[in-house]
C-alpha cells in the first residue's frame, strides 16, 4: 500500500482559498467578508451594517426596558416591529434594484476556476451593489413571509435575551454576559440569512431548493429555543416542556445555534 508523501498538502492552493472564503460565510449565515478579488470598502461596510441591524433594534428595546420606560412585552413588540419594517425596506430595495435596467459587468478573467460572483461596482448604493448584497427572493409570498418571520424572531429573541432574565437563568453575571453575546450573535446570523443573503449551499442542493427553504433553517432553530422558554414561563403545568427547558438550560444557546449554522451546509 502506497503512502502519501509528507510533502503533499492536504488542500491545494485553490481549495485553501475556497475554504477561507466559504467557511466564514457559512458560519456567519451569509456575509461575504472575504472575496477572491479586490472589492471597494463599502461592500464590506454595507454587509456589517446589515448584519448588525437586529442587534441595533434589539439593543434599543433593551435599553428602554433597562431604563424602566417600557415593559418587557412592549420591548419585544418594538424591536420586532422595527425589524419587520427594516426587512420590508431591505426587500423593497432589492426588488427595485432587480427591476432597474442596469447590466452587471463581469470582470474579465482567464481562470476557469474563478469565483462566479466577480462584479464591478460603480457606487455604494448602485443597482449592481444592491443585487450583490441582497439577491432578493424568488417569490413575493416568500418576501412577505420571511419579513414577518424576521420581525417575530427579533421580537421574541429580544424578550428572551433581556439581561435580568439572563441573570435569573444563570445566577451569575459571567454566564449572563456570555449568553447575551452569543445570543445576539446568533440572532444576527439568523436574521441575515433570512432577509439579506443566506450562505451558499452545495450546487446540487441549490437546484433543489425551489421554495427557498435554506434561509428558514437558522431562524427556526432560534424560534424553537425561544418558544420553549416562553411557553414554559406561561404554562408551568405542561409536563413535556420541563425536559425541553432542562435541555435548553444545559446547552449554551448561542454556541449550540452557532454550531447548527456551521453544520447546516453538511446536513443537506
């Protein structure tokens, strides 16, 4: 049996470059912070802004709650409503860019293995930039449904991640801070995948995802955990919720969903 030479790399140069581009995109739910070509800085800045939008609205609601201005349920409604409005704005902007008669010019290349998303950008808010950042949905029904789901997940996530609730759950400031940080990172990942641009899946699965199921996976993981917690708070006599709540408390919420987001590409 022949042995592989120690000088043979595990990944060749092309595969290494592909992995370094695709892995962060998969982990973060869709943002492309590493491209195979030189892109203007505003491409990365726009992605960061879109990625942090749930945290901005959730942070605003949390601040008003901590100051005693709003009750917890009003906080969830405010954050969810702002996220719903933002999702509609994002999808409307994408629809406008698609309908605008602007041709995206491909960069000339002689490399047959070059990435297919090589574009030339002319402005920060140009149609070609919007099409690149926000591909949009195939169906109007998905645009409406995904936007409402984004608002619902953001509202419930804000309610779940209120600092005093985290302190009661873990009994320590350290555990509450970790839960808060990983929880909001998880919400940002799920929301970006849902309303902006989801992580690329394998070419085989892309052709089979006719009804755009992929963007729903990460938000549904979040919705499951949050709904179990909220249902247990309101209905303490439902016996089957007790073991589910126990499992949820023993798992690190953010880290678990974070791993789910990494493995989503593998599941399919």
